[in-house]
C-alpha cells in the first residue's frame, strides 16, 4: 500500500484571510456583529421580545418582534434606538438609515 503524505496544510489564519476577501462573507460577518449589539441598544426587556432579522439593501434593519405591541413600542422609540446604534454602526464602518419592526418575522428558537 502506498503512503500518502499530506504536506500542503494551510494555516487557519490564511484560510480566514482568504474568506474575508469574499465580499459577501465579510458583509455577513459585519452584520452579525452589529446584530449582537441589539441587547445593549434595546435593553434587556426588549431584547427578550425582539431580535434583528435582516438588513435590506437600503441600510434598513428589520427587527422581528414577538407581538404587535412590542413592535409598536419599539416604533415609538425608533429615534432613540437609531441614536444608540450609531457608535456601533460607525465602529463597524456600516450604514444604518432606518429600523423596521415586524411581528410576522418572529420565530421561536428551538432548544
């Protein structure tokens, strides 16, 4: 039986570096990082009843809400939320023009 020698291993840093050259992957990672700040921006109470769902091409973040009442309450606080998001958006070199709150997008996560 012939031995197979594996000598062209790539360092994990090289693999990640190549992945980050892909614009779609870089964009997805940046958005995911922005979504992680929702709890700090919205507060604990709202973070339990809402979560970032997606971003549109027009730099609008869609927030999934557990109930229409949560969506309405967040809509009333939209300007405050946009102001609180600003430092995170700037640190990630992103744009965030608006927030939309949609109770139809809510899905309970299975444990």
